[in-house]
């Protein structure tokens, strides 16, 4: 099994993936130097930008044969692939500025960018994507390069950058927005995003979960976003932080081995948990299976791929893609939907994978016909016939595969999925000579010969799959299949000889697998035969995979890969995980080592701190704290951040404790409170301030330390960051501010609705966290957030154009007259910097 271990394969995949995503329409320096054998002047080469060669004969030969586009449209197809991809972006529907941004695009940028339209036969410079609901997604007629280089586009580019950073928009390839739309997600759904980094689809899923949720309340559903790659997981955390959500868990597990998390009814409660878990098994209503792939659908964005592309890339990922998809289906509730997607056009990674999972699931999973959904999205039906290429050979059927190719060219890669194992080759399959041909393997009547190339056609309804090609709507390429689980999955065919063979060499592994199977069955409902079958299936799947990948050493994470977030807490805790109960002791012992170096996830229960927070901010009892607060540090004297989780996330976490912390949690919940570290901070009655991310959630429940400022004073605060009490335009506000308790406070902007005193906080409420010092108020919001708020407020005022605008309009002179500009260096510079 050397070289096929878990670690080596994962590392190769990661490298391949990273390589595959490198940027873009610029040739690397080393490349340009080496491409010119006559050149001995490196510096000269560095100054000359050269576009990538956008052709690859192997690519042409492969795709001409696959028939995903007709011979007549071939030239248009490749021409589109050679043209840089226009930028697209999505407005965050749960942002409080969603409508403002939409209107800015429609009324300002659509007009001001008109003169810039020439490329790709497009009429408008920017336009909403017709198939995306509510004009929330936009196509721009400019590539990323044009946006960066073109002076006249500077304002638009700055707008995109700022709003993207804040989280009001997400820059995302148009076709990549499609899979979540076909998932039919509702706000109460538990959604699993199996391969989620860098997280643009996770963000989209969260937006959908939040749709129609009232401000100040949290949706009932949640998203579990997972990725194997630690660095990419950090990107995912960074991306989704912009969403400020308490309904997200980010995990760092292998998707194909993702834990089933079934609570054992008889097991004692984990010591960490006095909280009874509300769910006993982790199953999802929706699964997004956006698997690692060769990525040739992104050629327009990553033209370096022209040079790298070869058919082996897709062949090499096929097996993993099936394993991940099967795991996704086993974690899907009966009645639930899973979307399988790739950004590859290759049928071996697309239709062949879908066909194989349909065969494995034997009627328990249906490929859904979604042709009536999103009718304005131009797509093509999936193909039912294709060929497999191995190096220089075309293979139409597994019959054509020589015995030397059988390790990497699998029956499932072909349209029929049939295996033809000639008796002479059996010993190749199983060294010990045991007969291990599974039931679906068919003995050929005669040996396959090259003249015998019979074109195979799948008998499955693969035309229900969708392929988006670049020249249909000036986009990238994508493949999408929608699957519905109709009943529990059938038991998988085991491969006893293979396992027995391995067990002979490794008896410990056999013990482990048996433990695994026993454990997987121990939580079964005694009267549920179907569920038992499903669990056998799942256990077998895991077992198969372990047999395939026994490299246990690689299960230890590399300490250098520890997430940056909370790293100081991590270091203190590497050896201090809390125990979660004897009932799961054995498994726990095995698993503990796995998550070494990852911050523990603990329910935060320090009553004295919780009470001080409640008292200081006057948080009413309607806001649930119990079981919703999390820390990543078991030493309660050193907890720096307290995170808030929704009820759904709390339930999953409760279950995870009960099953011995099988989930490797990289990030969870919303940062709600942060410990004050400055000198002044430690002298306040409450040592925790409210973080900007957490403020919108807790805002409706705060009754102390909250003041309403006029829009003029509010904007002055954003502009100057610190204002003396005496310098506020509204002297009464300054007086009230001076009477607040020292420490964190919340300033809400009064608008026409809140002019006459506090009213109910709603989605339109604008508020910021401040620090009440000895003589002034200091803003505790990052510079970029201040900039964004000022920008939004001024755009709003421009749009309103009423008499009140003049009255409220931000006026620096007025501020200077009032002396605010002379505010001395903040007493709490450190606090502001912390924020
Ligand atoms: C196509 S990308 C996902 C893109 C993502 N869904 C998005 O929209 O931003 C595939 C991801 O799978 C991850 N990956 C590769 N092998 C994996 C595995 N065995 N388990 C989980 N994730 C894996 C890669 O790190 C990569 O981030």
C-alpha cells in the first residue's frame, strides 16, 4: 500500500489543487525565462509580460472525442475558453445595506460604466444575472485584470473591494453560484458543505439560511462547512467571518471519512455536558458535495491550466469523488437533497461519478430532473456516453483495459460501469488468489481486443445532470447533478479477501475495524431494520476506506498547520483537553491525538463572568445564554473571547461531546465578547466588551450602556474616532454619555424613526460599539468598518435628497467649530486598536 496512504494522497491532492488555482493571465517569471532558449537576460524577461499559451493538443483531442459540444461549435467553445473571465459578484441578501447596494448598482454604476462596454458582444457594462433571484447576482463585463488596471474603472473597483471585504458583496464566479440554488435550502435546514474552502458557496448557503429571519433572531438551521486542507480552512474561516453568524461550524475532517456522530443511548453523559443533547445523530437536510476536481472549467480564470492539463488529472480524482459523494449521501436524511458539482467538464469526474453512486445506491437515491428550475440558466443535459483516455490510449469499455492499467482505470469510469475481469487476471486483483469478484462484476465471454471497441452507453438518466459551457452565456464551465435520497442506503458489498489479507499483516487494524462496526451498530433503534442496514453500509464504507488508507501516522496533524485564530490559547491547551466521559473512553483515546494542536471547544459556564456581562449591559432574560456560550480555552482565567452559537449549533456540539469529539472543529459560532486588556479596561465592572460581529445579535436585548446619537454626532464619531463629551453637537447626548459607566457601550444612530427616543431595534438599525473613558467616547470599530459606514450613510443621504439631508449632511467645518477635531490623543488608544 506504499504511496497510496491517506497522507500521501491528501498531500498530492492539496498540491494539485493549489497548483490548479494559481493565478492567472500572467505567465510566471521562471516560465517566460525558460521558454526562450536564446535569452540570457533574465531581468529583461521579467519586465515583459507575456500572456499564457492558451492551447493544449491533448485537451483538444480529449474534448473533441467526448462530445460535450458539437463539432460545429468547437471553435466558439475554445475561443470562449481563451478569453479572460468577466468578473461576477453577489450581494449579501442578509446585509442591512442590501437594498442600498442594489440601488447603487442600478442607478449609479449601470449608468456611469456605460461607456466602458465593448467586450464579448455584451451590451451593458454590468447587469444582473437573469437566473439569480432578486437581482442579487451581477455580471460585469470586465475581467479582474481590467478592473485592476483601467483607471476609469477605479471607483467601481474600489467599491467592489470595500464591499467584498466588509461582507456586503462576495466576488464569485457566476457558475459557482449555481449549485447552492439547486439545493433548495430553507432557513430551518441543517446543511453540510463537504468540501467548502475557500467558502463562497458556504457564504451563499448561510445567506439563504438567514433569508426571512427577523433581525435580532437567529435561524433554526445551520451550516457545517468542512475542508481537508488546513490552510484553505483558514481561508474559509476568514471568508465566512464576514457573515457574522452564530449558525456555522467549520470542520477540518476528511470528507470521505466524515464522522457519523451517533450518540450511544446507553452511554453516560460526557462530563463536559450537563446539557442533554437534543439530537442523537448528525444527519443533514441538505448536502453540498462540491468535490476536488481537475478544474478545467476554470480555464478562463486560471489560464496556466492550459499548460498543465492532461486526462490523467480527472482519472486520478474519480475514486475520491465517489467516496466523498457516497459519504455525503450516507449523512443525508431520507427525503433530503444533495447536489454533486465540479468545475470540471470531464465526464469521468462528472457523469461517471453520478452513475456510479446511483448504481451503488440501488434505487435509494434518485437523480432529480430539475429542468424546470431556474429556466433562465442556459445549461446542457449530461451525456450518456463518453470514453476514457489513459495516456495515449482511448478506452471505450473496461474490456479494453489491460491488466497493467486496472489499478487506475476503474470500471466505474465507463458508461456501463461494468467490470470485465478475465480469469487470467484474477491473481493481479488479489495476491492471495481468493476469489473476490463482486456481484456486479461480469465475466467477459472472450478476452477483450482492441478491434472489439464497443461504444458503451449508460442506461441511467444522466441527461438530468447539467453542464454549463462557457460560450452559452459568457461564463466559466460547471457540472451539477441534483440527487434525492428516497430511502436508507443499501448495505455495501464488502470485499472480504482484501481486508482479510490486510488483517493478516495488521491484526490491530482488524480490531479497530471491528470496534468501529460494533460502535456504529450500538446506537441503533432495536426495531429499525432499515436503519441497521444503512449503518452497516456506513460502517463498511468507513472500513473500506481505512483499509485503503492505513497510514495512521498521517492522522497526526502538523503543528505548523494550527489555525492562527486563538493560537495563544491553543498553545496553552494542547495537552489539556477536557475528558468527555468514560462511555466513549476507548474511542476518545484513539481520537484525542487526532485533534492535538487544535483549540478545544468548550461550553463557557463561568457564572461570575456571565452575570457581570448580563448586569453591566442589562441583557434581558429573553436572550438565551445557557449552553450558547463557547470558549476555546479551558483555563477560565485566560479566556479572551467568548463565542455565541445558535441553538442548532449548540445541539450539534452537545452531540459531538457525547460521541467523543469526533468533529475536528476549526471554528464555531460568532465572537460575541472580548476581554479588555488595557489598563483602563481592567478597572471597569465588566471586563468583557461586545465585539462588532456580535453586536447585531445582542443589540435588541441590551438595556444598559446604550445611547441614541443624532446622525450628525454619529458621523462625527465615525470620522474622528474619539470625541470629548463636551464636544458633541447635541449637548444632552454628551451629558448622557458622560454618565455611562466606564467601559464598553453601544451608540445607536437615531434616524427619523428613532428621533424621539429609544424604539425597537430592527434590521435598519445602525449601531457601533464604543468605549466610555474618563473624558470622551472612543469608537471601537475598525477603520474599514468606519469607512464603509460613512460611505453607506452618505450614499443613503444622496438617495433620499430630502430637506433633512441638508440638515444632517456631514459637515467637517461644523465639527471643527465645535472643537471636536481638537480631541486629545485618546485615553484608550489601546482599546481602539484592539477593536
Ligand atoms: C472545488 S474546491 C471547493 C470550492 C468551494 N466549495 C467553494 O465554493 O468555495 C474543493 C475543495 O475540496 C478540498 N478537499 C480536497 N480533498 C478533500 C477531502 N478529502 N475532504 C474534504 N475536502 C477536500 C480542497 O481543499 C478544496 O478546498
